[in-house]
C-alpha cells in the first residue's frame, strides 16, 4: 500500500481518482513552507515529550529525523510526491520512511488544520520582516537621492500642470512619508499575525494536556489564539498582508509613473541608468523605462491577488474548508512580487541621473510664480481674491505678449496695480520655495529639517 493510502486511509475503501489527486494537490507551491513546517513539528514533538504524551527518546528520534529531512530538502534530495497532496504529508511520509512507526506519534494533539495555520503564520512573519527591511532600504535610497540634490528646484504639479516651484528633495521625501506609513501598516499587520494557532486541533481544541504557552514561546509568538474555531479558519492576516502590499504597490506605481514622465524628452528631469532601461526592437535611439513600467503593471497583479483571497473567504462557514488551500498561491506571488519590485526600485533610483538645470528651467516656466505675485500684493494690503484677479489678468497679458512675468516692465505692472514696486524683482524660484517656511513646507530650511528627521527615523529602527 502506498504511503498516501496509509496516511489518509480512514473510512475510504477506494483511492481518489488520479484527476482528483492532481486537482487537490498543493505541494508544487506549498513546499516553500517546509522550514516552517519542520520547525513547528520539532517544537510540537518537544512539547509532547515535556507533557509526557510521548517519551523523550521518541521526541529525540522524531527531531533527528525532521532535521535530516530538512537537510534533504535544502540539498534537493527529497522527491516530492503530489499524491501526498501537500508539504505536510510529504514530510510526514518521509519521516515514517526514516524512523518507522514512531513518526505516527508526531501528529498526536495536532490536525493539519492548525498545522497549516501555524506554518503560514510563521512564513508571514518572515515575509513581513523582509518587506520591512526592503522598505527601509528604499527609504534610505530616497533620502540619499534627496540629499545629493537638495539645492535642485523643480516645478510642482497639480492636474499634471506646472503649479508652484518646489525643492526636488521635498518631492522625493513625499514618498519617504508614504513608505513610512506602509511600514506602520506592516507592523500593525504583524501584531495580528503573531498569534499561535497550534493546539486548536481540527476545530475544537485537543483532548491532551498540551502546553500552548511553551509552544508560543519556543516558536516566537507573542500571543495565543483564544478560540479554536477561529484559529483554524482565520485568514484575516493573509488578507491584511495583501491589502498592505497593495497600498505599497500603489505608492511605488505612483513614483514609477513620475519617473516615466520625468525621463521622457518632454520633461527630461532624469535619465535611467542603462542597467535599468531597455531598447527598442527597431528604433535604435530609444531608451525605454521598462523597469518602472513593469512596477506600474505588476501593481494590478497584486491587486488581483487581494481580490482573490477576499473572494475565497467571503462565503466560508466555520471552520476549515478546502477552499482555504487557495490562500497560498496568490499570497506567495504577492510576497515574491513585492520583494523583487522593492529590490529593482532600489537599484533604479540609486543609479538614476538627475538633470538639475532642466528641472530648474521648467520651474521658471509656465508662470509658476503667479501665486507669489499675488502673495506680494497681499503683503501690500490687498485682499487675496483681488490680488488673484489682478495677477490672472497680468498672466493673460504676458501670454499674449510672449513674456515671462519677470520680463514685464514695472510701468506695465503698475498699470495692473499701483502696489507693484521694484522689489517685485526679488521674486524668483528660490525666493518662492523659501517663502514657504512652515513645518512641512518646501523651503530649504524645512527640507533640511525633513532630511534630519528622515535619517533619525531610519537609524531609529521600527517603532511598534
């Protein structure tokens, strides 16, 4: 009799149809949980021995066998069998082949339901840790880029129209703030992931004197599930991870979109390094920002994974249902996608070239100082709405004459308002940005403070 028939024979007189075996198998993708599964099983065996449910010798035999299996997997020596369905049964079958009947004692006081719930929580804790590290790396790259271009002025945009001059560093630090919120969301997700489900059994708990506190401490969990039915059926933490990642990807997609625009000839603020761009199949002059475009594209893929798990969960009665097997492929894909996107984004930004002269020239164009002209009149005592109307007319005149605001002579300015004096010439792009010297503003002094704060955040680690 095959190992699959031995392990899950139960009441069945017939083996499952081959198509059904293929349809229900998950080992092709859940095999990546092997480290977590073996770690959980070793701890479970030690707990069983501690509680006198199995002997110390049996626990040691089981542990030795599991360690050997882990090494086999890591060296590519274990051949996975899809007929055994998943990673859990593959490891259990291999353990039985190595140590004999004592392997069957490992599953005492445990179900595959709380076993898989444990494995995916352990895996997710590692995934969150990895995401946090990569997000900090990207924040560091943004701060480095901002500091090396801290004197560069560029146009700020609303409706993708030039609006007011801003510091290039200020623009980059906006994404630092977004990523900081993402880090906070991952830390918050970690709180709800950090709950031990092992000991819940199939759904009702277990009829053995298990020590769940010992399990939690040994496996590094800060909390223990308080309802066995919820513990085996809960995938909220998977949904939450997917949702947080969607927000991260949305932020990265926004930045990718700006880099795509900035690298075009129409903007020409930046240029991607050759290592992070591609060419055209027929146009030899082309340098395409394909990396940024793929980041933007993969955002939709991650959104789809979130919708997938939400749809799987929406109609499930308590407790475990086989639908929950569908919690992993999309989740694993999201973990992998986020990791590679953050890595490639780090490299792309770190090697990107900035063209300060082009950015500063654009900041001077399109009458971006119009608001400063209105503020000038306000400081002379005029209500803002009147100043707004006067400067609007002035801009219309300048456009008709093909002039910039700084090119209009003083007599013409005074024809629009007698409040204009020669000191209006002091208004330029740098004066404009430095006038906005409020907390969170784009003034050089404020940007310098923002950079110090950003460095302090990076060096301070994570605040839970």
